[in-house]
C-alpha cells in the first residue's frame, strides 16, 4: 500500500475513533478500559493464517526461517504505523488546530499496532505447532491475553483459553495497551522527529515480542514426529 493511502486510512480510523473516545470521556470511563473494550471487539476479526498459508505467503519458507521472516514483516508493519503517525503529527504541528485530533490518532495507532502484534503472536503458534483449541472468539481472546502477558499459550492448560480474560488478565491487557499508547506519544514530536522515534520504538518492541514468544514456544514444541515437520 502506498504511503499516502496508509496515511489516509490511519487518519480515517482516527476520525472514526474520536466519537467513541469522546463518549468514553463523557461517561467517565478510563482510557485503559476504553482501549481494552475496543480491542476485544476487534480481536476476533484479526485474520490468522495457518501454517500452509504462511509458508505460501513467505516464499515457501518453513520452521525457524519462516519465523524470522514473519517477525521481520511485523516489525516493518509496526514501524510503518509509527512513521505514518509521526508524519500526521508533523502536519498537525504545521496547522495547530489539527492537534485536537491527536488523542484519536494515538488510539488508532495503538489499536493497529496491537492488532499486528497479536496476529504475529498467533501465527508464531502456528509455525511452532502449538495449536490452541476453541472457537474463533475463544482463540482470539486467548491470543490477546497472551499478548498482554507477552508470552506463549500452554495448550495443555485449559484455563489458558476458557479463563483467558479473568480480572488479572484484563488488568494486564489494559496496562499493555496503555504502555503501547504511551510509546506512541513520541509520534507527536515536531516536524519529522516523531516519525523517526515512533517507527524505531515500534520496530524494537515488536522484535522483542517476537523473540520472547518464539523462545517460549520452543519449550512447548510437540513431540516427534510432529516436531520434525516444522523444518520441512
């Protein structure tokens, strides 16, 4: 997608979110809770590819090479979101009245980056053969909870799916989203400094997540012969 089109879509998302953000403030709902509720509505709609589709989309790569490529792709995606947010912020500083849209822009960036990272986490589970059972919504909630805690899912623990969103996990999700939101405050820097900072921070955070999840999943690999299939 061309940069101009990406900027247009992110701006459109920010405008769409602004009304919900205003409603949340009017009702006295904390931003963390608003973000969590918003993301939980979006999570079941995140498309998760199976292992065969992932390999096809990544030039036939498998195993560790496929995981490497998937993480690099996610890094580029979140870096682009940060850079676009910074470019939008640069335009807003050039026209101060537009700064009124900044909160909605930050929410939009946060939601998009969270979706990219949850997708990365879920597809790493596919690559490493750690299958998460349940309905589409249950799996989405489980992957979201895993993202909030920055670790892989243990498929042998039923509570990892059925009780994924207990009180502690909801708190972890709100905190994770607020940290991601805080990371995007850098995109409000003047001129293009925000674009550089936002892109770099997103890239580093996504890489850290990917490496942490794959290290965790290696300890949950299925026994042979399924394990041997990962490298084919």
